[in-house]
């Protein structure tokens, strides 16, 4: 009985930490979008907030990126066990970070196209960079959203490979609104050196997202053992993460991106609904000893 009580207390502590982090994430999104709206509706506000603009952009953005990385660890760490969770973090960050370094340094090309995403570079808004190329926040975002995407995919199918493929697609759908918001907004976080067909995004970027996401999610499933249990917060984290770039696109007047991104965000949930497996066939996450 004491062991059960201690286990429940441990679970409750993790849940409280998660809730704090989740609402901090939501707060950073709301703060950023309301700030953008304020400056658009009342341009005179620039006289007040202009000198603080750098901090007003970086503080909520960096908070959002940090929480995005931490929340999946709190969501799945207890049920996976901390050793397996460590593998998931390392694998997702390593593959995501390596692909970004290859892409931003131009280390590999094919028919003159920089692999795996096409030629691009990050600006200063996401903070310090690895080897002066890739912000430290970027690799953890690959780990986090790939894991959440796999969670959603497993709700639609019991097949491991189908789950991996669906998770890969769900991951790429996030980018439908993300790239326009991050490159064409008032604050560009990265830029392409070519003019692609979709808000400057080249076709190679879509291919790169598919390949990198597939490698990460397949590693989670077939090397790390996959998700045996799902977390009830995964849909909410996916939606909030997509809502941020959607809100930026709306405020910046990128209406095609808003429409396409809105449909892309809704598609995973439509797939889950149409699959008829709205209630997960694998059990919801329960606490267990690491």
C-alpha cells in the first residue's frame, strides 16, 4: 500500500508539472498573438513597445520552444520508463539536429539542390546556434512533435507500419502553416535562398520533412519499441502547436496558408474519427516504475 501511495504521488507531481508547463505554453502563444494584434491595430504602440521589441519577441518564443521540448518528456516519461524516454529524446534530437546541420551548411547536394530541405538559413530570433547554423531549440522540436504525431497516428490504426507512415504525414501537415508563418511573418525565423511555389518553400522542403520525420518516427517504433500507451494531452499539444503559426498567418494576411494550414491541422483528427477507433485500442498512459 505505501508503494501504491508513493507511485500515485509521483504521478500526481508529474501531472502538476505538465499542467504548469502546458499553460505556460498556451500563455506564450496568447501573449505573442495578442502583441502582434495590438501593434497592427494601434501602430502608435510602437513608440512604447519598440525599444523592448527584441525581448517581447524572444521571451515568449523561447518559452514556447522550451515547453514544447519538455512537455512530451513529462507526458510519456513515466509510462515509457526513463531509459526508453532518454532514447526517444536522443534519437529525435540527433536525427533532427543532424538533418538541420546538413541542410544549413550545404554539406550534401543532389542535382544542385541542398539536402535534405533545400537551401535555407536561420535568423537570430531563435537564439544561439549549434556551430553557428542551427538554433539549439530546433532539434528538440523534432523530437517532440514526432512523438506527438506518432501518438495521434496510433489512435487511427493498430498496424505498426501504418502508424509510422500516418505519424510521418501528421508531422508534415504541421509544416503547412509553420513555414509560411516563420518565413513570411513580420519576424522571420528562417529564410530560403530560392523562391519556391508555396510562400517561397521549395518542393525539396516537403520531401526533406517526409524523409526526416519517417526516420525519427520509425526509430521510435522499431528501435525504441514504440508507444504502448497514449496520452490524453497529445491532441491538445498538437492543436496548440499548430494554432500558433496559424494565428501568425492570419494576422499577417497569409490567407491561403490559413486555409491550407487549418485543413492540414484538422486532417489527423478526421482520420482518427473516420478510422472508427476514436477510443484508443491501446491503454491510456498509467504510472509505472521506470
